[in-house]
């Protein structure tokens, strides 16, 4: 007994159908990847890349920003980018991102994070000056 045509057509349609593309990632998925996974694992470059993607989708810092449902987070991407650059020894970039987060104005409302930003920026400035001094000494010794 021959099979009905619609029955034969279904497997071809199912097998030949392209897979459904993944939904685009949200700003908070990138942000949380960077701040909660990559930074604790000291994956500085990956964290910077994740935070850059978050900033492309949501450039403004905000405290108690709603992600989904009733979940809220403090969104301070430039602060965390500064921390990553500081850990990499890229002091000018760290200072630039700390200054940018300060300019956005949100972090001043969180006393503990504001204190940490100022401490880290001060450390970056000291370390940058020390590196510049060391370079100057090396240059003078070569001369």
C-alpha cells in the first residue's frame, strides 16, 4: 500500500528547514558575563569585550536598572572596564574609563563604589607615574 504524499513531504520539510537563529543577546547578558563571570576568573580581555558589547547596546550608566522581570542591577560598565585595564597594567586606559564613569554621574550615589573608584584611579595614577619614571631612568642610563 503506497504512503500518502503529505506523509512523505513532512520529513523533507523538517529535515530541510534551516535551524532557528539564536536570539540576539541583551546588554545585561553581556554585562553580567563580564562582571560576574569573566572578571572573577581574571579573564580581563574577555570581560572588556563583553562590557564593550553591553555599552554598544546601552551606553548610559544607571543604578537599579531593570534587566528582566523584577531584577534590577547597578549598571556601571565604564567602572568595570577601568578595573580590567588596571589589572592589565594599562593605566592610561584605566584612568580614562574611571573618569568616564565619574562623568556619567551615577556612581557617586553609591558611596562604596565611589570610594573604590577613587582609590583605584589613584592607584592607576601612581602606577602610571612609577612606570613613566622607570622608563625615564632606563632611557637616561642608556644615554
